[in-house]
């Protein structure tokens, strides 16, 4: 299922990120803040369990999270979404997938993987600001399914219809969350209007 988080605060911050004159510092800060706002909505249906606790005043029955959360950023750009979500879920574990997209073929290439052992029973949030052709997200989800992950959500900032379709076709069981669904991909596989190369803008590499 695709959820596009149309919220004035999220869209305002994303607009700042889209502007070509926005520098690394403001780009990262807005990404951090959007990540936190998105986490709130992405976590809306997390499983909870009832527990009975003692407050200083009385005993009561309340709920707490029933499953561990694992954040899995796709390197590099996915790292930009980790802090904002981790601030809200400080008990989350973090795994890493290193993938880069070949600029000619647009095919993803794996160069790193490190996961917590708890992934099979956890709710796994795969993080990447950009969902373009969907090749990287589809490959990343395959990698974590091979390690036994069953509950998986894909959290991206900007998506293209082509990428959404690719993930929905390959992994119909994975919920997709976007801050914006853009128009199309250009001939170089960039999202239009998009925000350019997310990794380069986060890390100042261009
Ligand atoms: C970007 C982006 C995604 C991927 C999206 O990463 O962060 O991972 O491209 O494209 P796709 O949907 O067509 O696969 P990139 O390969 O540029 O690496 P980087 O994060 O290290 O810059
Ligand atoms: N990766 C990016 O960083 N931006 C795009 O528009 C497409 C892929």
C-alpha cells in the first residue's frame, strides 16, 4: 500500500530541500525534521501489547511497543533519515545496506551489508530519500527478506511512479511511505522535479 504524507509542515520543509540554492546544512536539517514527522505517521500501526504498571498514584493498564524496530538505511543517502527517526525511537537497532546505482545502466550494486540478528521478529524500516526506478529499494528489500525479515516498510522522501510500481510489483507485502509522489523520471533516471542527487546534497560531494 502507498501512503503519501501530505502535511503542510512536511511539504514546506521538502520545498526548502528541493530549491537548488539550499546548501548542505539546511538540506540536512530539513531532512532530519521531515524524518521525525514521517516516523510519527509510519509508526501509527505498530503492534502494541498491554501491560499493567504502577504510577506514583495508582496501578493502571497501558500499552507499550510489542516489537523491536530496526532502521535500515540504504547507503549513502538513507543515512540522512536515521537521526530524525532514531530520536523518536531511541531503542531502534540499525542495520546498513550499501548500494550504489550505476550511472549508465541504473542497476543497483551491493557493496556492504550489516544487520542486527533481531530482524526476523522486528518491524524493519528501510530508509532512502529517493525512490527513482525502484531498483535499489527492490534489491534492498530482497536482501533483508533473505535474512528472514517479515514485517517491512519502505520510507522514502520523494518517489517516482515508476519506482512505486516496481516495489509494489516485486514486494506487494511492503507498505511504502512518501512525502511526495513526483511526476516522472528523466532520461538519466533522475526524479522530476525531484531534488537532484540526494547523497551529493547531504554529504556535499558535488
Ligand atoms: C540514490 C538514492 C537511491 C537510489 C535511487 O542512491 O539514494 O538509493 O539512487 O535510485 P533507484 O530507485 O533508481 O535505484 P545512489 O546510487 O546515487 O547512491 P548514494 O546514496 O551513495 O548517492
Ligand atoms: N537518486 C537521487 O539521488 N536522485 C534522483 O532523482 C534519482 C536517484
